[in-house]
């Protein structure tokens, strides 16, 4: 579109534009920039020259100057799809990612059939941390360009990056699933199908689907990870329960009675327990639910969970937890940075038991308040060895007569793993001795440590 003020252009302006375009095509960018600027100074075909010059400036590494020109073009044609697109990309290049989102959104509205604009909006949203919305735009781009493997890869990458690996093995854990479903069926049989069910940390929506299949008329589920919440809605709809299950994309601490739930829930189901019980703010979540979201006497599934463990020796685990002499140098001080907890899987399952099973910590999830605890525990040593720490697993009380555990003797492949709680340094122990431990929790993590002047009162 020509600038309306320059219908009659002088011959030399046309020649200058032709020369600029020839220089541009030959790759003489600096000369092309100068010539394009001369054309603009003559007010000749401004709306057509601005994107050409802005493109040259971009290739010359002058994004700030290019951005000025894109804004000038948008002042002439506010809905210019290319200008909106390039402005967004330029802002992103300049590190102004949040600012880049809106012009790219407008570019997609101006040219809704453009898969490149949709894909680039997805890239910028992902870089801004808006992964759920990024995936939606990548899916739109894939609809427009179904064979684009790059776009397909971005969708898979973002989904995999946002969803911890243990979700799928946990879903495939038949024994765990059967235990939860038996507890849910028992709860609904006790309360009736009109009971309000709240599912905290819905994940795929599996527990909500179990509740609906058991007859629950109304299930409200919350999932704080937007990507997972979107997928749970899709799964619920695919299975025909969209009218009975509502998936809310927010944490339970943001739910409100009268807004998100019409009344307090009669049944709470949740699988937010981590392998070491507490990491996912379990106590904060359950206490908040008791205080604001659950009816008096509500059934809680699970109703309790215990940490069980044993003293272990393992050369394999020691190499994950401690460092000493390496290549002739003493690097032992670096052990101060070693992780407190290590998941046990794969080759890391090679360890020797040095004690019988011992109960470490029990959580009553029906209680309305939990204080941090620390107590002294004497662990009888049954075999001599170099103790690297405590391997810990869970025993979960779901309902009367319904339990689940991930004891290492019979469970190695589910979503809940065993955990090594590494000592600050290995301890040599002898059969017949007792090892004194401090055991408890700080409401966020388990505490399992050898006693050396530790206060446990």
C-alpha cells in the first residue's frame, strides 16, 4: 500500500528504491540501509519501504532501530500482520519476552491461518513460562501444518518438561490403583452417591474417574499444573464424565466455597503423597482442606501414611552420596553438598540390609493440625557393615482394611520409589549394636539423622 501523501512520486525516488532493493538482494546490507533511508526521507511508498528497511536492520544486528520502524508501520496500518509478528520477534530477541507476547497474539488474530505466527507465539509463551498456553498455540499451528515435525516436537517437549516422570508409572501401578479404588467405593457406599467429592492434585483425573464410576454425582478436582489440568479435562471428556467431573486449574489453597464448590466436600481423595511423604506440602494442603473445604466428619483418603525403613550398606549408593579421594586429591569436603535424599531405582537398588524394618514417622491425615516433630529412635543393628543411610518406603492406610505399601521386597516399578536418606558420612556398625537416630519431620521433609548432640525434646 502506497503512502497516501505521495501519489505522484519523483522519478529519482523510484530509482532510489530500485537501487536499494538491488543492493538488498546482493547482500550489500549497509549500502541498502542507506538507500532505503533516502527513499523514506523522500516520503515515497513508506508503508512498503519500512518493512524492507526493518528487515535489513535486523540482519545487521540493529534490533532497537528495527523495532522503531515496525512501530512506525503499525502507526500507519495498526493491523499489519507482518509488522505485528516481526515486532513480537524483535522484542523477544531483545530479551523483552513478556512484551513480545501481545503483538504476536495480535499477529495471530490478524492472520489466523499462519502456522509460523502461531508457532512463534508458542515459543515466546514457553520462554515466558506460560507452557499450557504455549502448547495450545503449538497445537493450533499443528492443525494448520499437520506434517510439521518441529512443532510436534515442541508439544512433546513442553509436556514432558512440565510433567514429572513418575506420573505414568504411577498410573500403571495396578496394585496402588486397586487400593485407592476400593477405598473410594467404600466411602461412596457409606456416604451415598450425592456426597460431594474433592480430588486434590488430580493429575490425569484417575481418582476422580474412579469416584464417578463408583456413582458419585459431583466431583470437583483441582490440579495446579495448567498443562496437566488441560489434559485431565480432555481425559475426563474422552471417558464420558465431563458432566459429573469438573477440573479446576489451581491449587486447593485457592479454592473457595461458593465459587469453586457449592458446599464443603464430604469425601477428600488425594495422591499428593511423595515418596518421602512430605515433599509436596502434604501437611499444609491437608490442614487447609480440613479448615476450609471439608465438611465435619468428612472421609479422607488416604487417612494416614507412615514412613518405614531400614539401615543399609551399599557401595553403589555410597558413590551417589559421598566423595573422598579422587585422582589423588581429597574432595571429601564436597560431600557437604550431597543430596539429603536419593530415589532408589535401576542400578541404585544394590544395597545390603543392616537392620530389620523400623517404623520411622506416622502422619494422621485426618488430624486438623500437625506440628514439626523430632524424637529419638534406637535401631538394632542385625548385620555388620558400613551404613550409608536409611532406605525408606511408605505404608498408606487408605480406609478400614485397605492399605498400600511400596516395600522394596515386592515393589520396585511403581510411581512411588524407595528413598535413601543419606547420613552426613558413612558409619561403621556391628551386629548386636544399636544406632541412635533422630527421626521426625519439619512439616516439609522427613528428618532421619544419626544423633550427635542432636536435641530431640
